């Protein structure tokens, strides 16, 4: 019963913490007759990854590890042998674990749910990765603040789409089971998250690329912005690019550089 | 009426003070009791007990802030009720879930651990909470002080339930390390 004992001990914490917790106490608000806050917010990226993503946007100090002219060819991988690549992976030197969400005024009443196949058809190009690292399964999970694993387009009353960004999560079988049971993924687990949108650019990472001096990479003569950073001892690689009018943000967590580049190459074929 | 006036009325043995407490803090205490007990009737009995406790505790006590003082009493009364099996319904398993979550913060039982360590545990919890960022600390308290559900916390803070779980998971892991570093085994 140590959990019960610890819960009991929590009762004796300092008053300041308890008062802080009551800053906008819903019970007090309700008692006062003020409507409960019902503003909807939506992460521009999956909750798990928004921490470093947001931090990147706020970074003041970044460093670059340029790999100018590097031609990456990985032995034994047919998909990359034929690819020409000039990779410049912009290394973010420091990450502050800042959590941020962007409220972009989404209303879930406007959301129309689609299947994985339907949503890919909407984008009109291949969304799902073909070269997932070994162990990560092709089964796609929708990653959104509704926490239901679905895929959505937000439509106005006239049917036009005003928000179409979706995130597609790929995990190992064990992590997928864990995710479905618990609603979260351990941050050090290997994972791939593809974010796609037609209606808006995805600028989680490269919003200030010119100011930061970040350099673009070329894969098969097509531009892609690559960044990498370490957060809580876990390496993350991120790619942003536009393909056939669709904005992509692809994040690889705890993958090798080789695995991440292999993952990207089919998008540029 | 502010807290100091309520305290003064209690010291003057005015029953109006109890009515004032009920109007100002009754909902807060009832919510905590309900979260722990999962039953409105039980929660109401806790709040009634709370008023009685308050009446006989003040004076001689003179709490500076009534909200944490009352919340703490309500919490302990609800836990006592839970432990004694008086509760008609145990919060749809919520408290079992919370206790199990907190088990993850505790190391193997130390044979020398005793209840006399309570002060050390409280100090360790305070120093742990003091190091946390305010948003995360509030999520942690909402779960482990108020016993709120994951969904309620997500709604209150406009974040996803997955994010709530993720924050709590990380903080429990950190708390375990912190308690161990303080030599505390529960």
C-alpha cells in the first residue's frame, strides 16, 4: 500500500502549492456562475513531439553541423543506392523542454473523420512511409488532440476545408499496444511521425531557417530541410519539405541517421 | 468575507462562519471528497464532518489560509472513510489506479522505514514540487492532491489526455529518483 501512503503524504505538502493549483479553480469558476472554458486548442504536432518542436521555434542559440556535399549511400539498401543526396543536417545545439500548443481556433463540430486510406486520397500523394526502420510497423495511428487515433479534415459550412493537418504515427508492435492501452508513448522509443497538410505550411522546425543560417539538403535534386537535436538523451531527426503541394514534416525518434534518411528517400522518387 | 474574518467569527463562536465556509469552500472540498470516494452521498457526509471538525479545531487553531487547510481535512476524512470501507463505491476504481500509479514512485520496502518518516516524506515532496515547472506541477497536484481523473485534468488545462499521462509518467519517474536520493523508501 505504498502508493496509498504516498497519496496520503501528498496531503501534507505546502499551502503554496495547493493555492497555486487553485489559481483558476474550475469549482470556484462554476460557483461564480462563469461559463466553464470551452475553447478548443489543437497541437500543430503530436503532443509527444511538440516539446522539442516548440522549443526549436523559440531557440535563440543554434549551431549547425553541415555535411556539405556528403553523398549518403548506405550499403545493402537498394532504395538509396540510386539516390543522389547532398545532406546538410542542421544541428540544434540546445533544447529547452518547453511545452507549447497553438490555439488555431479549431472546432471539433467542424471535423469530418476519414479512414487512413481516405485521408491519403485527399492529400493526393503518398503520405505513408515505405521504408520504415526495422521493427516499426506499417500500421498507422492518427495522432491528434482528440486522442482517438482518427484522421480529420475541418470543413466550413460550405464544405471547404480550413484545416487539414494530420499526424500519422508509426510504432513498434509492442509500443503500439502500449500506446493504445495507456495513451502515450515513452519518449525514448523508436518512432516515426509523419505530419502532412495541404492548406498550411508545416513550420515546426524551419520557420527561422534563413535567420538561423540553416541550410537545405537535396535528395534527388529536391529540397528538404533537415534538423537534428538531442532531447533527454534521445536523438531526433526532422525533415520538412513540400511534395506535390503537400507540406510534410517527418520526425524520427531514436533512429539512426541512416534509418532516417532511408525513410525519406522514397518521398523524393 | 475574507479568510481572516471567517477565522475571527469562528473564534467568536459565530455559526455564520460555517455557512460562509460552506458557500466559499464547500464546492472545493466536496469535489475532493467526491474524487476520492466516487459517491455524492459519501462526499456530502465528509463535508458535514469537515464543518464539525472545523468548528472544534478553530479555535484554538488559527490557519492562515482556509482553502488548503479545509482541503487537507476533507482529503484526510475521505481517505479515512475509504480505508475503513465506509464508502459505498470506491470511485469506479480511480483511487486504486492512483495508488498503483504512485507505487511506481516507491522503491522496495525498507525494513527500517516507519511512520516517523512522515516529516521527511513531506519535506521531500515539497522540495520535489519546488523544482518543477508550474504547469506540470499543477497537473501533478490535480491528480495526486485532488484525485482528479485524467479527462478532467485534460479539460481543465486544455491539453490532451495523452499529454496529461505523459506529464504524470515523467514526474512519477522523477519523484521516484528524488525520493530515493533522499533515502526514502515507502
